[in-house]
C-alpha cells in the first residue's frame, strides 16, 4: 500500500495594476484607482486528491475551480510549493504520473511525473469574475510498480500565482 497526499491549492493572490497616460492639457479632479487581481479556489486549504492506498493501475482524481474575483484581468500559474517523499529513495513521486486538466476548456495543462511539476500556466488570461474548473489526477502506472514502493509516502502541496494584465 502506498500513501499519496496532494494538498489543495492553499494560496490566494492579490496584485494591483494601474495604467497612466499624460498629455500637456490639464483636467483637475481626475481620479485614478488601481485594479486588483485576486483569486479564490473552491478547495482552499483542503485535500485535493486523497490517494491513500493507491495501487498500481489505479487513477484517483480530484477537482477544484479557480475564480478571478478581483477587479482586473490576469493570468494564473499552478506551481509546486513543496514535495516530500518517504523514503526519499526510491521516490514514490517519481513513479506516479500527475495530470492537471482545464476541464472548462478541455485542455490538458500538465502530464508527467509528479516530481517533475514545477509550474504550469492555468491557461489564457482570466477576465474579471471568470471561473474555470480543473481536475488533478494521480496515476500509478503498473509498469512503475516495484516492491520497494510498498508503504511509501508522497506529499505534494500546490499553489497559485498570478500576474495582472
């Protein structure tokens, strides 16, 4: 039996943006405010995928949604905050496949070894108020099953970062 804990994306982002132009004329009383890029996700601080006891040949999937609830559009990235394997060698995270899919658009964003994920784009720019759904799957390929992985543990924590437009 192997244990995989994939922590939920537990971060929100807040960024400000402002665009200013100037000319020779004067317009007193103009007010300029900076917009904000802020995200929220439906699984903030929760376990995203509980793959406790995953066995070779199994796929376990979790879902979350990401919303731009700020006042400016922007792009987001999903990134690895931390990863730990017990034992460190052989690393269970190297034997598992991780996929991240934007299910709103039907586009796979990442597919590879769990320990290979550093950062991936969450897709094209989000408009203000836009929400997208994502699925995250942990796959234990039968070809990667070796006796030394029995009882191994892998913990992955993901985060979200953003850049305003």
